C-alpha cells in the first residue's frame, strides 16, 4: 500500500508539473520552477532555484533588481584572472535597508540580500527587539584572496564579490546589535535575534557561516552565493 501511495503521488506531481509548464494551471511565479524571480513577491517553493538561475541570466537578474526598486550601478566587467575578478556585478546605492558603506557585489548576491532584508532580518528584529533595522554594518564584499586569507588553497567567494561579511545591525531606535558583543548572550533578546537571522539567512544564501562555525567567524556572518551549500 505504501509503495502504491508513493507511486500515485509521483504521478500526480508529474501531471501537475506538466500542467503548470503548459500554462493550464497558473501559479505565482515563485511557485513555478520556470517563473521569473519577482523580488517583490512572497518567497515560494522555487525561490532558491530561481536565485541560482540568475547566475546564468544577468539581464534577468538586473531587471529583477530594478523591479524591486533597488538603486544600483552595473560595474564594468573585470575578467577573472587567477581566480579574481568582477563579472555581472553592481554597486548598490540604495536597498530596502541602509548599509554602513556602499559595496559592489554579484547580481545574485544583491537579489538574495534583498530577500534576506525583507523576509528574515526585519521581521526577526521586530519579533525579538520590538523595532526594525535601519542599517546593516558590513565589512566588505570584494577581496582578491584565498579562503581565510591563506597563501594556498581555493579562492574565497569574496574574490569575485560573491560574498558579504556582516558584523551587526543598527535598529530604528538607535540600538546597535553586534555579533562580537551579543552572540553569546544566550538569554538575551539580541542573541535570539541574531540566531534567528543566522538560521533564516539559509533560506536565500548558499553559504551562511557564523560564530558557531569557527573562530574565524566569531564576530560576523559570512553570506555567499557560491556553488557549495553550507548553513552553520
């Protein structure tokens, strides 16, 4: 009976997918693996798949940023040499939340940050701290270096501006929440906020590394859109 049920569910899923593909069944774009990513809509079952697809469709990616109201300037291409370079990147001038400094990042990373700001960061702050987030304090995106700055090894996602390191946040009421100061406060509202942000970021970024990962990340979140999946 169990095998029959699994078989029938598989058949139904296949039929439903076909009906969506040919347009007989209409679903929101974020619930279709073929739909364009709409950064203004609620995330759906295929949002992560759509984010991954932006890597191969820069025109679609930049159009999604424009539709979401993100102010940015596309950057000149700097060919990848020795693992470092800038391809399909943008300098972010204004996002839904302010940043401590302007930065250059790959288009998919900017798209993921927008979803993170709206659907993870601000809701977590309001839930745990009773106010929104006015600014994200970051320490950079692009850096031509290996992982951990080692002399040998693979290049960091920072080498192509495909990662951002975040040290903390400024709230609407002026309070500052930092990972260095508040992560280990197990009973504090700030600690609960930071841990929810850490877990929630995994919805949109391919790699999320925080203080519990290792000593090198004790004071910041590393968020990237690389090909390797990690949520620590």
